C-alpha cells in the first residue's frame, strides 16, 4: 500500500483558491465531529449548502470540501463548542499567512464586518491542531476550544490550553520563495552547503515538501549533492522553480494523480512534471480539486482502517482458535484415559480375590470401581464436547478465510459482529448499543450475486450469516449447492430451479466456490456439489454450518472465476 501524501502548502493554496469564490461569504449552520481528529462544518452560501472537513490527524492533516456527510458526532463536546461559538455567523475571510500550513477562517456577525471569532487549522504533521479563538482581554486573541490540548510536559515551547492566549506556530526555517529573486542569488542560496538537492531546497526555502521537490526535479537529481549539478541542470531546475511560483501567484491549479500521490499546480498551463499528461478535472464537481482531494484521502484512510481492523480481528480469531484447541486437547486427553477403566476394574477384582481381604483392600477396590465407572460414563459427556470444539474450530477457520478475502470495511465489521455474538462475547447491552448506532445488521443479508454463462443466478455467501441465508432461506428444490471439499470458505448456490443448468453453469459455480475458499492460491480445488434440499443444519452448530451425504465432485479453478467476477463490475 502506497504511503499517504500530506497536504503541503501548495495544495493548501489550491484548496483555498476554490473556496474563496464560493464560500466568501457564507453562513455557518452545522458542526459535527466525524472522528477523534476531524470536524465537519456545513456552510450555507448563495448556491446552496457546502460541507468542509478539517482534520488534525497526525498522518493525514488536511482541509478540503466534502459531499454532504451523514449525521454523526454532532453531540461531541468540540462540535457543540463550535456550534455555539460559530453558529449563525458569516464566514468572511480565509487567510493563509505566508508559506505556513496554517489557515484562519474568520467569522463575523454579517458580511462586510470584521471577524470577531476565528477558527485556526494548523496542518503540521504530529503538531497539527484545531483552535477556536475570540478576542482576548487585551489586544490579542485567546483560545476558546481546541482539538487537542498541549501540556507543558509535551511542549515547553508552545503549550496550548483553553483560555490561553493564542501564539502562532514558531516561524519556519529558511526564507520565503520570491519570484523576484535573481537566478544567481537563488542558486547560491540552494548550493550554500554540499547537501543532496532535496534537502538543500527544503532547508533554504519555506514551503518545499517532498512531493513538490519531486515535481521540480527528477529523483536522481534530488538524491545527488548540489555540487554535482551541471549548469544545464541548474537552468532547468530554475525554470521549473519559476513555473511553480508563477502557478501559485496566478492560481493555476488543477488535480493530477501521480504514482500514488498527486500534484495540484500547472506550469504554463500544463501539468507539472516532465512528460506529464494533461490534467483531467472533474467538470461535474463544483470544486473539482477539492473533490479529488476528498476522494484521495477518503480512499487511503479507508484502506488504512480496513488493514487495521483486519489485523485486530485476525489477532482475536487466532486467540480464540488457540483457546478452543487447548480445551479440545484437554477433553481428548480425558477421552484417551477411558480405556484405563478396564485395568482399574481388573485391579479392583484382584484385590477382592484374596482369600481374606482386609478393610483397606476393600476400600481401595471400591475406589477403583468408582473411578472405572466414572471413566466409562465420561465418554457420553466428553464426546459432545469434543464435537462442539471441532465445530467451533471449523467456524473460526472459516472466519479467518472470510477475513482474508474481505474487500471492504463493511464486510470486516459484519464479520466482527458475528464473531462477538457467536463466541459469547457480546452482551445484550452491547447489541442494543449497536442497534442504536446503526451498526447492527438489519434486514436481509446481501450475498454476492452473479449470473452464470447460461444466465442462471449465482449467490455467494461472504460471511456465516450470508452462507446460512442462501443455503436455507433462499435455496429452492432443484437448486445446487457448491462448497470446496474439506476447506473453509463460501457457500455457492446455483439457481437451477429457474432453468436447467448446463456444464458451463456447473463449472462456473465450482470455480466460484474454489475462488472463495482457503484454496484460492491453488491451481485446482476439489468442490462438492449437492442438491440444496439435501442440506441439513447441524444441531447446536453456528449459522452457516451444514452437513450432507454424498454429492458429486467437481474440480474448480480459482483463477477462472476472475473473468466471471470482472464481468459483474459496472
């Protein structure tokens, strides 16, 4: 997974250039907290309603417009403070001082008046923050609310808390870039120390991010010491430098995706970077660059959240499997001790077979008889326990398979809820809380649905609930059920009740069952086909566990299912 590109000062200027024509002026109507480190503001302007997101998340500090979000987090303390402090006020100014990654949103009672409150967004990596300011008791401004407090133990230079006077961030090192600076002065400043070019640019001038440096010069130049650059290379770098400064000054901004990152500025009306294709702005969006940024950060953060949730659930399932295996081994050890009951009874018989057994011999014999009977009776209790542990282990293995093949956060969340409920870790109170928050599964499951080559319906369960649904609630007499033989994975139902299936339809169902199983990495996987009416639930088994007799064997090829899945894409 590619690393997330931070929002640098150039991209920030591009965002604000799209904001100003639309949002100045606008009225702040709604504030809600979308996450621990981000808030969303609803601004009413002449053309309608526009939402913006402000985030001080360390790895993804950002500021951009977003589509209308779902209602969430409006009851948080910070959201209530913003609503109380800014609600009904007009956004009248958007200021970005110098080359700092700091934006000040000024709010006044009505357009044309001076701001009386300010929302300051500081986008500086792990030092990022959000601060609501109002005029202080003297000439300065004081902090009314903030995203995170900075205690003196965390920063001796700039601690921040509610009620403190606001102090701007420390000035950046280096000098601000200037279009008027002559070539020789610029070159002398960059080449002052024998550093690699990228580091020399960043130490000599403000606002130079790694992404911007890559747009100004090839990677080989950036890694080389400045003393190794030729006169022609200096001239080309100067040309690119001037093109960047002109683009910023003239606000020539447009979105361009770049190798997992992006670029937001245009040189002479062309996309930045040597040999770059022309940009393709989204003409259907009101603010195309903001829209592209929202998509970029939304996709990357969702991917990171998916990976984190997947790792946490995998760890939980592995712990559950370890516990079940340990308990099954204990029960198996007790079962293995059952044959000793014969030898125990024989020892007891030997003690009582003596000519004149004493009281101690009789007591010992009775103890051995009781122990032998206990061992024999334990078979009836241990065998169901072993079967229950076996079913649970199979269920956990299937859960791990579903987790490995989950493509979205929704699938991982649904599987987590199944694991919590099935393993007895979810209390009624937690289930009520999930229902209240909207995360409890409601309505009918939504299995993967496709069409076979012959046009018959195919259903694929992507979790236990969906497996149970398609096998016992959706399947009709005449439908066929497919599953990888002796491998955890998805149930696949071919809707043969609609029409007769030919060989291509059966093979497609077998390929899907192989693809959505633990054997996905194999070239061929044995798949069992059983009429749906012959499936039976296992008493006491978890949802999605079935048993059957017989069945016909097919050989499924996981890779062949990819063409069927690709045909389903819109």
